[in-house]
C-alpha cells in the first residue's frame, strides 16, 4: 500500500550510497538457456494444421484456477471499523447533540479507525467515509468535498511535487552530501543539524506544511537515500525511520515557539485578545516558549535515539566519502540552478508574500510552474506521484468531516460539558489548569488541523481556565503553544504530519506509539519546566 512510483524514480537519481551504509544489490535479468538445451516449439514445424487441431481437441482442458473474489481489503479490519461506526450510530445522542452531529461523529470515528488499521489504502478509506456521509445524507456532496478547496491539502501535494524536482535535479544530493561532509560522523549529529536548521527558519516561514513538505522533507529524504536508507529496498531502519520521526516531532515544537511559525497561531492571539483585552506580542510569545521549546528540541533526538535507534549510528568515514562524491558531482548543472532559483523564490514568497496578499499555495505553485516550464519536472511525473494524491485525498476528507462536526455543534457541546464539569470540581487553579490543558490536548484526536481546534475550543477552555483562577496571560500562552504541540499525536493533526508520514519510512503503529509517548513528555515539559520559566518571567 505504501509503495510509491514517484519515490522509485527519485531513488534512481541518487548517487551511490556512502560505503558505510552500502549493501549488495543485484539487477534481475532473464535467465539464459542452459548449454545444450533447445527450447521445444509450441507447434512442431512439420505438423499439419488438421493434426494440430485434432490434438488440441483431444487434450483435456486445464482445471479452473478461479478462486472467487480477490478481495482488495482486509475484511476483518474493515468489518471492525464498520462495527465501531455502526455501534456509535445507533447509540442515542446525548441531550444537546443534534442527530446529524452524532451520526457524523460515528462516521468520523469509523473512518479514523480505518486510517489507523488500514484495511485499504488511506485514500480509499477516506473515500469510503465520504461515501457513507453522502449515502446516509449526513453530508451533501458540497459539504463532503468542501475541504478539497482548502489550502493545506493542496500545499502538501504541491510540496511532494517540488521535492521530486529537488531530488531529480541532483540538488538534493549535492546539499545532502554537503551536510554529511560537515556533520556526518554520526547519525545523531546529522539529525540535530536538521532539527535546529528547521527551528531557525520556523519564525520566517509561517506554514509548517510548507517548511516540512517543501524544504526539509526533500532534504531529509535526500540524506537518507544518499546514505543507503530506502523503504523501497527494506532499509528504512538504517537511518531514515529515526530521522523522519524525529524531524516530524520537532516541527510541532518549533511551530509552537513563535507566533509566525504556524498559520493558526495568529488566530489564537486574536481570540486571546478578545478574552483578555490585551494583545500578546511576538516577543512575549517567543520568550515564554523559548525554554520549554529548547528543552524539547534537545531532548527529542536523544530520547528517540534510545527508543527507536537507527541501525547505523557511527559513520566516521562518511564525511570524507561525501567530499569525494561532491567532487564527482562537479559544478552545479543547469537543472540544479533552476531548482535552486525555483525553491529559493518559493521560500522568499512564503516569508514575505503574505504582506502582498500572496498565499502559501500560490507561492508553491509559482515554484512548481518554473520546474514544469523548464522541464526539471514533468506533469506526467506529478500525476504518477501516488503519495501526493493519496495524501491529498485522505487529509482533505478528514478536514471536511472534522469541520462539519464543529458546524453541527458537537465540538461546542463537548467544550461546554468540559467547562461545566471542571468548573464545578472546586480544584485549585493549578490542578484545574492541568486538567483543562490535558483534555484540550488529547481532544486533538478529533481534529485534522490546529486552526479548526483553536477555532472550536480555544476560547471556551481559556474562559474556564480564567474562571478557575488561572492567570489569563499564562493560560492564553500555554493553550496557544500547546495547540501546535498536540499535532504530534496523529498522522493528520498538523500540516507537517502527512508529508513525513507519506515518505513511508515509519509504520503507522510506530507513528502513533511515539506520538503518544512524546505527547506525555511534551506536556510534562510545558507544565513543569514551562511553569517554572513563566514564574521567572512573572506570568504567575
């Protein structure tokens, strides 16, 4: 399911893997005839046509090899998902929840179960979810496919196509070898170099999907392929699985540290201003997130190195070999120069384009158009990129269903229930706020974007936190920053998840396992380390 035509083509452009990672490969070829053996013709040259016909008529027909339906789905897993959704469908909705909202919740949870268990490819699961929405008249066609007009799914798909040009042109190999030559003595060193490079660019590029899919995923993939770690060859555990999981997890941290590092952060600032009467400045947000963010950026690669270790850890000869490969590459080719200009222009538009009304998707399409016109990337290659289209499909479907859960009133009802229960427990403001943030954080399993979660629940949870005695600015900052961090939970909860997951290096079970483990770590860091830091800053 998780194979990719585009990835196969990309792999062909990468130079020979570094010797410390290289494995023996053989190219299959048709077997030659054995010496002295003559292949028997289907029909003897001297046989008459009538004799041949007679022989054919007297030969008994071979037994039928038909075995019935060749199922394309894992029926056991599919039946489980359907059973989960059906059971929720027929439970009477709680008071205050509309029938259509409850039915959509049943379909949404059944679809999420399918996304997790994968009885079919993810895009097919999502299409079945939308089919169920329309067949049951829970959603109209326009509502079910509304998110296909959303920016984020298309930005992710375009980022996949841009990454293809980045690697096919050879620019990815050149940059990858350059990084290996500087930091390549250990896999851990390579990983830290990518993590902090992404964090440094985060405040300048306000789209985490653009940073991940358009810039750092192509670079990470080029590094993995250059070092002989390729899921197509079963070598993803050499380095790529660890590197991809680490890079994804840390994008949720870098996005939380700056208002301009994630598109939904300004929404949290605006909602906080309405609740508090004061606006959170860029500097206040950055200063409050600095210490917990840096702690997580330093801890994540080291801890995952223990929990999910790469097979190859020390590569002392890699820097020297990388320099040799760079020398073999010679000066930059025309395609490399074109790709550098296209991607450089795209990044500049991501940074400064908002001031001129240029969206992130328009910027990405500008870069892609340059690659298409100059022939660095062909439209046929874009069409054959299964990962891009599959990701676009399932991510857009989940966004649509999650959006209408909010529009139908279910998310508002859930928020009011939490507010009522927590507010009536008589807890100290510290305990109440810890409970509020935990519920807010893990409710993200129901959301396919940070913006949707903030828009639906941020104000309600901020209000109950303040009512329980939590200092307003502290609550606003913590909930706003954690609205990014909670994206670590799933393959769909933040814009950087689909690109990194779609690279096929990390199995879904591992993705959810480490997502939950690090969610506990991140919450603890924000509560205890962040709480102490905010005390120093005078926020409480």
